[in-house]
């Protein structure tokens, strides 16, 4: 069964090898006739690869390279239900197969390096977030995406609120209807609890929750917090972190299933993810005003080969076929893939920036500043 890619896999794919490099991508439906046709579509992509290879390489090498890829079409587990994309990479001494989410565009690339932009998007997974469920009886963390929520085990995370606020002993706390609404961070007041010692005990509990979440919050994904109002008010007092989304989802969660929790928190998660992307664009525009950024492709490429690019933002979707000179940064664009060495220029830029220690972010085209294909902020 193909595996999900890791940063180490990306590093391996970016290592120098002997040309040619073959990259094959196929979106996979979740079920039904379309999924059953996936092997047929995969074989059609291999025929495209064969045609591109045949323009430059001898038939024996072409057969040797395509052999392992052709074997994939006969392997049932390769196309089994799961993550919604398939990626296969082949070069001399390398054959790797991955499942991706989100699904990549259907295409094959034969070039002088692997096409890795779909892997970058899968690894950065900018549609990923966390949900912290603050119930009166239990605290739980979930990893979320458009697909749903998955429980996330965190070492040291306290799971039971002792002496929970807003309830009597044995009560459930919060709204008995389990309804949700957004609550602006910092709005309202924590309820008076009468017993200061009990309140301090509850604050210590939430400080322990915050401490356990430290490593999770450090990976850049936003955190959406859901729970009854009294618990949210206490959590606000002790948890301040850039990953914490400003809007909490208010409502009792003790008797809410995972699917309903996902449904209720997804709108705020989308707003949080959009806000994070908007912050990147705002940073770029601020640096552009200072002369420390560029939105012209040729300037971005020249800075990339010099190691000046701190962060590269590139548009997902339609590729820009052509070449980037990895010494001068000169960019040559073509109307389409004209030969085996033509790859996506944006993909080449990403490889160059990553190899020089820069950061690369793949954004949906409507989120790119000025509808540019690539923009960059500079180190100097």
C-alpha cells in the first residue's frame, strides 16, 4: 500500500539523480465506477510518459523506467479507498509511490527533476487545523480537515475537569440543547464561582492543558476551541498563543458526536485558515513596500538562485511550462510541454528555494496577491 509522504521523502526526491525523472499524479474518487476506472486512467498517463521519453531516450531505457510503474496498474491496494490522490516517482535507482490529500491534478511530467508541488501542498496541508473540545466531563483534542475530525493523543494532556464550572456535582454544564454559536475571544466575563479555591484549581487545570498543547500549537495549524461558556472564559484567561483562533465555538460538547463537532467547528476553522493565508499575503505586501519582496517572476527567480528568498508563495493549479536556469535565474516559458525537460517553472522555483533553506507555501490562485503566479519575500 502506498504511504503518505513525509518531509524526509521530499528531501529524498530533491536529491540529485540521473535524468530523466518521471512524476505521475492521479486523483482518486472515493468509491464507485470512477474509482474502478483508476487503473485505466493510470495506464493512459504512462502512455503519455512513454511518448515524452521516446522523444529523447532509447527504447530500452524507456522500458526499464516504465516497468515498475506499469506494475502499479495491476496492484489492487494501490487504488484502494483512502487519501484522494496517487503520486508515483521513477528515476534511475528510485521508485516511490504515495497517497496524497488533497487530490492532485491528473498529469504526468518527464523532466530533469521531479515535480513536487503536489507533495508540498500535501505536506503543508494548509486545510489542516486542530479542535480542542472543552467538555464539563472531558477534554479532547482532534486533528481536523474538510474531511472530518480524528482524535489526537497528546502526552500529558489532562482529560477530566475536576469540579467543573457551570454545573452542580454530577451535572453536565452548559446548554442542555448542545447548541453552538461563535463567541469572540475576550468577550463577556467569567462567571463568579464563589469559592476562590475551586476557581484557582480550575485555572491550574487549564494551565496544564495549555502546557500539554505546546508542541502541537507549534506546528502552525490553527486551534479552534469549542465548549460551554464558563469553561471557555477560564481557558481564555490562561491560554494566549498565535495559533489560537480568536473566535471560540460556544456550546456544550459532552454529548456531541465527532461528526457534529466537525460540522459545528468547520466554519470557524475555514475562517482561521483564510486569516492565516491573508496574514502571509499582508506580510508580503508590507515587505514589497520596503523593497524586500518581488511579484515579478524573473525577479523572484533571480533572487531564488542567489539564496535571497525567505518565503516563496506559489499558485496551485495550472502549471507554467518552461525552464529556470539554476545558475543565472533566467526564466524561459513555453505555451505547453515542448520536450522531456520541460517542467512547471513554479515547481522548479520551489525546489531551488527549498534547497537554499527557504520556505515554500502553495496557495489557491484566488488568494495569491495581484493574481501573480509566484511572489517572494527576501532575506536581504
